[in-house]
C-alpha cells in the first residue's frame, strides 16, 4: 500500500514539474500568457473596450449610453416639454430638439401662428381658422394630405418595402410620429433604409404594407397607413421594389415535400429590436395558430378563443381547457391580425380533437392541460407550407432551467382584454424547486407543468397554455406583474 501511495506521489510531482516547466518555457519564449478581455468586444452600442492591467475591462460609451457594457440608453428627452410638438433625437449636442406640429413655432412648440410661414406644400394655399392654432390647406388638383404633401402618383407596390412617399397619416386618421421620436424603441433609425428624421409611412420590417408609430393616450402604438396601393396605370415608386420570391402571392412552385423542416421562421428584413415588443413581424412566428369557435348548428361568426401551435400539416397543439364539445372549431394560420383579412392567412376546419387522458381542472390549477386538434384535409395535407405557415419542432427532452423562450399570442394584456395584433416577448424558465416554494406556487405545481417569467414580476406569459421553449409558446395573457406563470410540460 505504501509503495502504491509513493508511486502516485512521485507521478503527481513529476506532472507538476512538467507543467511548471512547460509554462516557464512558454513564458520565456512567448511572453506571459494573457486573455484579451476585449475580444470579442463586450461593449454594446459602439462602445470602446479597454483592458485593465489588473484584469477585466472598462467600456468608454458614446453619447447617450451608460452602464458597465454601455447597455443603458440615457433619454435626453426625459425632462423636456415640447408643448404641441414631439421631442426627437439628434446626432449632435444636446442630442434632442423639439419638432413642432404646424402652426406651432420652434424652439419650444408652444406659440402658434397660423399660416406664418405657409406650411402647405406643392403650391397649396393656407387658410386661417378661428384661432391662431387652426388652419386649412387648400391643395392643388389631385394633391392631398393635411399639408398637400401627397402627390397623385404617391402609392406603394408589393408590400411597400420600396415606398418613399409622403403619407404621414394612419387609416384611422392618426398623425404618425417621427421615426426619430424619443418614444420609438430603436434610437438608430437612421441606419435603416428609408427611415430618418421624418414621420412618413414606411415598411422597414417586411410587414404587409406601410405603417408608422403613433402616440395614443401618451403610449406608443403602431398602425397601418392610409397609403394607396399602386394600380396598373399608377406610377411606381422611384426606388425599385425587391422581387418577392416566397410570399403568399408567389408564383413559385411549392417544394415537393411540405413541412420537411421545422422551427425555421423567415421573418422580414429589418432588425426586430425596432419594435420593442410593440408588434410581431409577419412570418416571425409561422407556427402560431388562432383557435376559433362558434356554437354548433349556428351561422354565427367564428371568434378567437385560444392560441395553438402547428406541429404537422394536419395537427395543432393547444390547451385542453380550450376544448368545448358544444362548439365547432377552425384554425387560422399565417396571419398577425385577428380583425383583418390577410393574403397570407389560411383557415382550416377542425375535424377531431384529443384531450389528454389525465387532464384535470381543479380550483387552483389545470393539470395536463394539453390537447391535439386534427385538421380537415385530403390525403393528410391540410395546411400548406409558405413563408408565413411553418411547423414548430417538438422537444427531444426537457429544457434546462433559465432556457430562453419566445412567447407569442393575441391574449389579454394589462391594457387590453384581447389584443387584435400578434404580440411577442422573451421569458426564461424557472426551476421547479423555486416555483414550488410555499411563498410562490407551492403544491399547485406538479410534474406536468413548468414555470416561466420572473420571480419579481416582469414580462410573464400565459396564465395557461402550451409551452415548448426556444421554439414557441402560446399565450392568452401577458403581464408585467405577479408571480411566475405555469405552462404545460412537454416530454
């Protein structure tokens, strides 16, 4: 035994000597071995990284950013009052200015002088109203818009990606915000083609048509714009449109095998961070399903009741509590708007359904809250794969704690009972141990459920629903307060 112990001691000492010798020789010939803390650059938003001699790094942030990694945006408009105008961001100090709405005058947009100077464009005549802040533009023939800024040839083709016209009003008559407004959650709009310090409608993200941000009750929202679609005899925009190769109107032949791959969305062109959670891009969640119902043997209109996930051409995964035998069911795929017909949408009847055999609804929880919907279609072909309709991948095993999940759906938010636009956000999984703590969810959580959200509140997901992380999730409720929320666990 002593001989064996001595042997291991000798081997250990030999290895230590070799390691020290190798390190010494490496240091002698190649210099000290160092790790470059600035490669890759940890500083965000164009911050400059500088290594510390004592280890670590420091970030030198550009104007309007702060924080260890320059991750915090310092809004210069936070305490600015622009009266009847909008505080917008600029590239030079003091990095903001008040953009006045006619007839209010700079620099603070608090004094009005109707028709001085004439705000009407293209030869329009300014007619004063009853007060200093009222005026009307009398536009030349065929020109339109509040300031006569819209020419007769002002229209968009395709999805409006190439639109560079001058409409700045939504279909509901709301005035568009400038793209460089301090409210817009992406303060480098000048880097995106067609955007900048103006309020004209654009389509930077591959949506169906031009849109813009608006301010309603001091909150940022977005709306589609009141822009005319080009007819055959209408002049086209000056910027050539990018040919659509995979949209709903494409003339391409479909692939020989539908839904051959899963979990691969094809969203629009622009960076998603421009939305800040305000809108979900078309095709960003192509497996998202709207489950719609109406009473059997009636001619009532179908209405949205729950979200779901397309997992195969003829199969949809949804929550068991959404199933009611007294209802007819159909699913809508490919769209992002509930109240508007979209060219990309597909509507398919539900032929049958299968609720989990151990589904149980109690006073405090829904156990095994999962169901399968079988869609109606010939020869196993129901949904048709397009850029806007694709299947999600089912997990091969459990996801580790803290996995990031994408949630999407039309559900209840803090300000709306039901959103008519598809919303999305990011959440993280929380360990069962933390969620089953007596002060959180306790014994209401079982092995058929998972937790997602934030322990201290924040962007939470649905009160109930289907959850398969990294790929997808369906939500009937999004909240920024309260405990973590429970979802069905997939195996």
